[in-house]
C-alpha cells in the first residue's frame, strides 16, 4: 500500500503516514531502518510493506514502471 509522509522525526527515525484512504498509520524506527533510506520529507510518497500479522516491516520509495 502507499501513502504520504505526514510526520517524521529524524532523531527517533519514526513517523506517521497518511494512507490513500485517509487512514493515519504510525511506523516504527525498525521499519525505517529496514528501508535503507536516510531521510524522509513531509509530503513524500512512500510504499509500506506489512507482515501477515499487520506489523509494518518496511517503508520504501514507490517504484514506477
């Protein structure tokens, strides 16, 4: 699923996304760390990967084909 970065704290490496359906979704530092990214900007589009139990595993940049 995809969303937009609503908040991001570089000190804690966690933040909040606003999904396309309007739902707010918090992501932990571990999900950001798994992405390999160094920074997120407010308003940036990202893709979220979730585990089967609903935990956010990774926040990455979307790929376009």
